[in-house]
C-alpha cells in the first residue's frame, strides 16, 4: 500500500468525502512526486513532504498556478480550518492558499507571507488575502491586498504593511508610482502616542483622529523632523504638501503653524502671531514674500521675529506683531564689553524700538577686536561728517561687513566721555558705544546713522537729554523719523 493509499484510507476511503478515485496513482509531471485524483479532490505525495490532500477552491487555485510545478510546489498540510474558524487553508512548500466564502481562494508567499504571519495571519487587522501576490504597476515590487490593508515588497525595502486612512491617502496619490514610492515601515504609533504613521521612500504619511491622514516630504519634512516631528510646537500636518497660490513655492500647514519652501529660500516654519500677521497681509503674495528664517528669539529672550525676503515681522508681549518693511544689516565689533547692559540687551532693545518704525534688524556677525590703542577712542566733537584719526583707524576694521552694512564698535570709553558717538568716515557707516552706555544707546546712535537727529523730548529715542533719562521705555520713534529711516540707503 502506497502513502497515498494510506492517506486515502485515513480520510474515509471510498465512503469519505474524497469519494471514488478518478485516476490511478501517477508520477507527478515534475518527476519528483506522485498523485491521485478523486471525485472530491486530490492527494499529492513527495519524499520530503509526505502525502496531503487538497480539494475545493484551494485545489482549483493551486491548479491554476501550475500544480506542483508552480512556485508553491507540494502541499505540506491537508486543507485545514483557520484558527479564527472562518476560513480554510493549505500550506505548501512555497507558500499558502487561504479561502473564505467572502474572499475566495488566494495565495500568499515569500516575504509578504512572512510579514502577514508576523502580524498574526488572518487574525491580524489585515484579515484574509483578497488577491494573489501580484506585480506592482511600476514593475519593481510585489503586493497582496487583504481585507484590512495591503503588504508591499521590493528587494530594497522588504515587506511592509499599510492600511486604513494612511493607505487611503497613499492610494489617492498613486500608490508606489507616486513621489512617495514604497513603504519603509509598517504603520506605527507616533512617539507622542496620539497618531499613526508610515514612512515611505519619498516621504511620510501621518494620521490622527482629529487631523486625518496627510503626507509630508522633501525639505518641508526635513524641517519638520529637525524641529521634533509631531512633538514639536507644529504638531501634526493639516494638509498635504501643496503649491502656493503664487505658483513659486510649496507648503504644509500644521496644527501649530506652517512650513514654507522655495528653491531660493529653503524651508522655514512660521507660527503664532507672526504667522497671523503674515497671513493678514496675503501670505507669500504680500510685499514680504517668503520666510527666510524660522521664528527666532530676540537676544534677550523677550521678543520673537521672523525674517522674510523683503522685510521681517517682530513680536513682543508689549507690541504684538509689527511688520518691518526695511532691514538694516548689523555687525558688532567688541574691544571692551559693556558693563551696565549686555550687548544682547542693547540689540534686543534696538529691535523693539526699530520695529515700531517698521525697520527690522539682521544681526549678521560678532567679532572681538584687540586694538588697545583705540579702546579709549578720541571722537573729538562727535559731529556727523567729521571724524578723528582714531575713528578713521577704528572704522577701517569692517572685515566682513558690506558697503551698506552698519558696524557698531564697543569700546571702553570715548574721549571726551559720551555714551556713544555716531560720527563715522564716509562710506563706513557705523557708530561707537562706550562700556558704560545705557540700554538705549545703541539704538539711539544707529538712529543717527540712519539720518534721524536729536529732539528735545525725553519720551523719544532721539532725545538730546541723554538716553539714561528716557521717561517711557520703550521710547518713541515718530512717523517722520520712521519715514527717514525707511528712506535711508542703509535699509533694504
């Protein structure tokens, strides 16, 4: 009695569900095994697998693939009930065939089968296969669709599942033929525990119950990642990456702000009151253009600002968001550090007062100068348009400053003693600030450099009574002074 006969007898013989034989026992076409067909199915045997029956829709699927000469080869099991009690399956040397009344019979094999098995087979969220393993439309990968999602594989990415709203978003973009390419991860829980994501070759899709699924990719994704992904102040994306209304740039809106990108500006975030002000002006179609920086903190930490292509927006608790139409480029050269107020405090105060005049400050560089002979600087009468030999020497140390950049030199003292002096050689715009200066001196002296003059009003930045005697910090810059500053050749 052969092994096939033994299996047939064990299954009930002629009185069992296989019924009567319809063929003698024959050698399989591949020359390795043996088989016999019956009214209700078949029994196949090979030396390495033993004898196993296959019948019904699973047998039909196996036959359609080429019987034992297919990639599935010989059965390793009889047809069995799945652990969830719903379906039926046979495992084969090269994979498996699963069947349910609602899904029909489909094969699953290789790395995709391995991924499905690792998730829990049919008892996982994926459920049963809805397709055989198939070649993707781009010809690179392989996939099976399941009741609850899909598994995609390529030689370079391995097998990963994608399901739910994230799969829906990926499908809407064009599956693997989209810019996202193939999945690099299974759907995973985000580190903050709120959302879900899949990373793909060309970007990511993130989902939460409140935001739905949105893709983020390229430089915008890189910026978001650098800030801390969903755990940053931006939170989750509210849009896919989209083309800006002016057709030049790209953006994603997030729960806590936005990231904008152009080829010339790179990717920068904008959020909060500064974003609100920019939006009110018309976003990138306003005179400001695109952001050229992330939102930055002022040097003393009291204010915030973002730089744009054609200006900036400054914010502080005291002023709210102010639009700066023009910008000065500032360099600081330090011979002696100030003793009463830090350089950072002075720069921050200048940002505050200048913002009320619609003038922004771009702090370009800081440098320590070792010029002992110029540390107590002879400024003469400190008259604009007139400079001493020592001023000429000091102001020659502009180094990286451009022709229209303003350089402020911090010295131990001036001779005679002033808090500061704005007289400078022609073509070398700048000012000197002494170590004992007040917190408003730097802004006052740069105001002179921009063309505004002393006034007899202690409420004003340009008071002639000394910046130590300002009565209403922060001091005022009136409209006519603002117009002068905006019209200076040193603002752009």
